């Protein structure tokens, strides 16, 4: 079977490519390297079952040959990246989604959209279920990402209803692991990088805001199951780890594992930063028999080891 993965040189996309290759798929990877890195797929380039296309998905897409599954994972995903590239973020979520859905329609391919827990905004419901509509500020600085993904979901469902495209939507919660960029601004890489250098760990707000972190290998397993199981057209799944930590707890755990002398410094809170974030994963557990297996500290140790090799 043949799969197309957009954003293949990104953190999650590169792990997905490895998984599908391990499962004997032919993988076509697409990326323009705005936030992805050639290094993430350097180990795949010589694989005869992998083909890379350097391309921007906001342009019309044509790929020759049969495609069985399309995974649309192209998009800036960290606040630092989408603050820097706000218009491109909107274009990837809108035009890029339109182009990849059009290709799925043409190829009669299954379509998996990488959405995000950010569609819930600063949630008023806890934990968040797939039936929750969210609490998003469309004109705030985070709106470019939140609304791009909400539009992508709506467009995907329009293609499902009007053109019968076999669409599945993954609302991905905080994910961490090897190949995260040190400078991408997200909590895990930022805290690890600072702790390894004994530099101040900066927390925006009082540190009581919560997040739930899923190790990337667990997440990839869920996406793979979503991609290959029949009978899921039109379904939306939360994908993440329901174990909840405060941001301050995360900083202290990372300090403890590394043995760091970093000072924790509190900065003014970021605008529209969610106060609580925790997925209800009962649906994906029931339908796909999936739940994360990697304990948080175990995943952190693997991630820290990877960062140590990079520094």
C-alpha cells in the first residue's frame, strides 16, 4: 500500500514515516522545510520504499500513481512557529487542506487530518471530549493556528459529506519525544535545553496551568491504527495521554532527572494560554483499543538522552 505524508520532515511526520515503512508501506513524503528538518528523514532517503518530494502543499498537488492513504501533517505546530509564520499557518490549514483533500478525492484515498487540542481553546469543559465545541479567541495571537485547524476539520467533514471521502480527524494533544526542535518554544524542549545548561527555566504564568503529555511513539501507534482500520469515515478522535501535570511539576521532574541546578523563573502569562488541558480518550480506547503505554518519566529520559547527543 502507498501512503502520502505531508510535513514528513517534522517531529511527528518523520516518526510516522518510519512506522509506515516498518509496516511495509511505500511512503511518499512531502515537506518544504519551513519548520521541518532534512536531518529528520536523512535515515530514510536511501530506503527504496521512500520517496521524498520537496513541495509546499499550499500549491496545487499532483502525485503520480496510486495513493491509498493521505496523512496531512504539514503545519507549524508550536506557538513560536505560528507567531513567526501566521499567514502561512492559515494557508497550510486552509489551502493545504483543500489541496490534499482534492488529491484524496481524485485518488479515492483514505484521509487522516492532523488536528489539535487547540481547537478546544482555553476549555470550559474538563477533561475535553470530542463532543466539546471549544472556547477559542479567533482574533488573538493563537487564533491563526486554532482557527486554521478548526477550518481544516470543517472542510474535511464537508468532503466526507459531499464527496464521500473517507476522512478521519486526530485531535492531537501535547506530544513529546526525540526530534523536537530545541528552539521551537514548547515546554518540554525548552525546559530540557535550559536544564541541561543549568540556565533559568522560564515558566509563563504561575505554573499551575496543566498539560497532558504523550510520548511520540505512542501517538504514532494511534495514528497508524486510525489509518488502517476500516469503518471510521467521519470519526474524530482525541489522541493523547490523560495523565495531567502542572507546568511547574514538569519543570521539577526534568530538573530531577537531569540533576540540573537551573533556577525556575516566573514570567508574565501568555495571552489566551489554556489553563487546563487533558484529553478524554475513552472513544479511541473503545474503538481502536489504544491508550498510551509509556510512563512520562520513561519518555522524558529517552527525550533527554536524545537532546544530550545534540548538544
